[in-house]
C-alpha cells in the first residue's frame, strides 16, 4: 500500500482523491480491502472525469458525426495529456484478469461504453453491427493512447490524424 500512496498523490486527479490519500496508509487500509479495490475506485473516478469532459464538449456539438469525433478525440487526448491516469488504468502491476473482468462488468463502467455505443449508432447505417463498431472504436482509441504512452520514441503520426482514420473506418458503409 505504501508504494501506491506517493503515486496516487502524484496523480492529483482532483481534490477529493488528494484529500483521501492525504489520510495516509492507515486510512487506505480501513476503506479498502485490497490494492485492486483502490485501483477500481481510482479508475472509476478517472472514467467519470473523462465522461464528464466528453459530455461537456458534446453539449457544444450537434451533428452526430461531429459528436462522435469530439468524443473520440477527447478520449484519446485525455490519455495522452494525463499519462499517469493512463498507466493507472491500463498498466497496473499485480492486477489479475479476474480483477479486470470484474471491473469491466461494473454497471458504471458499462454506462461509459453505452455513451460511445450511442454515438456510433447515431452515425452508422441501420443494417450494421453497432456493438462491433463500438468495440473497434474503443479498442482503437485505447490502442492509439497505448502506443503514444508506451512507445513514445517512435515518430507516430499525430494522434488526431490517427483518430480521424479510425473514425472513418468505424463509419464505413460496410465493415
């Protein structure tokens, strides 16, 4: 637990996380049973912040295609701007597949995926598999962020340009 404390303070997601971890190691042990419980809590907070940012930007955008673009670019940009958040969620040591599966089935997490699914549905032809397109979009957005965060020395194309190509592929008439 003590290893996680300096990292969590450094992440500095927002005041309540900083205040929560300022309690010290004993407060953490009282509120959580295991490291994975702490990670799930932090991951949920990060995703809530991300969804709030996406929702705020979507209010300014009305075209379905623009809304999907804004959401995807905000998603990728968030992980590139907040590399500690990305590492917390996608590159955590000692987290088992069972832990990840349990977290991925959480109703709050599934709500985040529903927002993406709704955006995909709004720009897709009616005779296509929306779930597959949504999965491709999410996997692609995470993949772009993963590449930039883990292979930073490679001269990647701009993240926005890569996201545009991903969006075009997801929106293609046939897939």
